[in-house]
């Protein structure tokens, strides 16, 4: 579920992972990339916040211990 949120709303996924400062920085990067997309030059820039969010979510899932069944 978190990976899906990271693809659609990267700052929200980072915020859910408990990283407030990184979520704010990711939000600013998303704003810049959306502004560049509107000007027609920044589609590839939007990949950076998505990859960043996926890495944070993956790191958060790797840190949490799994329950034994």
C-alpha cells in the first residue's frame, strides 16, 4: 500500500514513514517538478521525488522486524 502511495503522492508516503523533514523537502521538489512540467521541460525531474519516496518506504519496511507466524 505504501509503495502505491509513493508512486502517486511521494511526500505523503514519506510523511507516513515518519520522516517529516524529508517529506517537506520532497514536497518542495514535487512543486518544482510540477512547475517545470507545466512549462514543458520537467517530466524527468518528477522521477526524482518518486524514487526518493520509494527508497524511504523501502528503507522503513526493511528496518521494521517481521512477526513470526
